C-alpha cells in the first residue's frame, strides 16, 4: 500500500504542477526536441491529465497492476528523454513537476532526475508484481 500511495503522490504532484499552465507544459515537451511540433501541444496538454488519472486510480487501488505497467512505461520514457537530452548536450529543466525549458548547463540535474525516476520505477515494478492490498477497490472486487 505504501508503494501504491507513494506513486500516487508522485503522479498527483506532477499532474497538478502542470495542469494549471498547459502552455508551459507544452514548452517543457518542446525543449526535449524529440517530438514533431504537431505532437508537442497534445502531449504537453494531455500528460498532466494522464498523470492525475494514474494518481486517482492508485489512490483507489483500482486496476493497480495495469496502472503500474503504464506508470513503468511512462517512467522509462521519461528516463530515456532525460538521457537523450543529456547525450545530445541540450541543457533543460526536465519539467517533471512544472516549469521546464532551456536552462544553463550548470542548472541541469540529469543524474538526480534519472535516479529519482528510477526510484519511482522501482515502486511501479513492486506494484506490477504485488498489486493487491487490503485497502483497495481491487481487493474489494476480488472478494
């Protein structure tokens, strides 16, 4: 349950930080220079809602294994994106919890961001293999 609620807090925090300013979220996506411009706004505007949906489902404990798989996939994409900009020498703030965009090289925190997301990935992996807890909709439905 701790892993489920911990990951829910992460997704909720990330989603809430971005949902209020979708233009800023799109700018953070644009800064990675990975997606074509036609996908920048849909991803930047949609990602906060996906993160909030994952948070709600995790709090409820509904579809926990599926939500954990989606979370793991999303975290792997985030790690790959951060690794990509680092390898290409692009200096950005990841925009993971709001903000994002170009920064000076001294302001980048790629190692910390990758380690942080790897920790979140471990929470998701735990939930993939141990998704049920007593205080969850999944447990209630299984009963």
